[in-house]
């Protein structure tokens, strides 16, 4: 597939959930400016304390946000895929970011110059709410990560990392070398190697030269710490009190191939699910999709 043909094959509003949930007028203005780009694995999109030129809406790429200390060691504080955008915090503050954005899994994204997105962010209440809601999920990721690296094992963290990546991919495999995984978790490579060997021995994954295929996702979830469930829920399920006023049914009908499961009455992803309109959301009800995976 020619990478230059991406724009015709990957309509932006069908592929990135955050962009899809923007008000129609905002989307129209930003779509004109959106440029499809192929993000190479290990590519650095945003460097620490460097002015932001573009923001990125990933399609099937996964970007890791790393905090780097003076020694050069780093730890992942959040991950961004088709659920959000890279550069969100700088849009809010207008200042340089304190994290480095690094491509964990290669794929397509759409990039848009920062300034017009910043202007939309500050000129429309619904757009502002959406971005703030997304930033809240980043804050949650950061908070959970702080506790996770202190209290959970490397194996649990590795399982969580794989699950969060798979949630942002249309398949059950990804390229992830042990070196990259150790950088993301801020641990020694040997720890990742031990975890990968154990998971392979249990039949949970197949691992070969950085190519990981998840063979048994329910087992992977059981071996992960509770942090995964918290983050998955936070990413996919904003509170039903959302003030967003969008034609939900129309939005859903316009994206029949989206990753939203029409059977799911809990996960309505930024107000884009048809069930939001039908008042089927119940705070205590579990996601149908998660029950099917048991
Ligand atoms: Zn954890």
C-alpha cells in the first residue's frame, strides 16, 4: 500500500474517536488542514521542552508519552492511540511539553498545525469540554502509572502495557522489542525478558523477535494489575453528564465501521455511541464487551 494514498483510505472522522466526537463545524474546519502521515516506530514526535508545531490524531499508530530524567532514563506516563491526540497538554497551557512523545507502534496519524487546533479549543465550549475531558484521561493515566510502578510487578505492568496497546489497534499483534518495553516501563530489559518468557510459557502470547501476538486475552487481563481496568474504563467511558450536544445517532450511522461495539451499553466513547441517546447507560452496569471476553 502506498503511504501517500492514506488520505483517501483513512477518513479522519471515521478513525480517531476524539476527532469523531468534535462538533461538525469544528471537524469541517480542521479536516481541511489535516495531513495524513506515517509514523515510524521509534520516531520522536515531540521532544521535551520544545515548541509544538503540530498535534497528531493517531489512527492505528500508538504513541507513548515519556518523562525523561537527567540521566536519560525514562518512564511512560501515558499512551495515546485512536482514542486521543498527541500534544493535548500544550494546547491547554500554550507552553512547551514536559514529556517526550515517542512512536511505540508504527501506523498512520493525521497531523494538524497547533495554532488552528488551539483556536478551536478556546473558541467553542463543546470543543473545549471534549479536550478537557480527554486531558482528564491523561491525568488519570499519569496518576495510575505513579502507583503502578511502585506497587505492581514488572509482569503485571507488561500485561497492562500490552492490553492498552491492543485496545488502540485493530488486531491482536504488535511490534514491541524488549528494549522499547523496558524504556517505557523504566525497568531493566531482563525483567521484560522474564515476563515475556513466562507469558509465552503460559500460552498467553507468542513472542518472536519483537513481534508479539496475544493468543489469550482473558488470561492476559487476569495476569495484569487492576490498573488496566481503571484505565480502560476511563478512556472509553466518560461520565453521562457530558454537556456535548451532538446528533449521536447520526454520528454513529456515519461511522458504521468504527471500533464502537453497538451491543455495548456502557462504553459510549465521548458521547458518540447511539446508546447514549437511548438512556441505556447505567453507572453500575458492566460493559457487555468485557463480559463477552471472560
Ligand atoms: Zn498496576
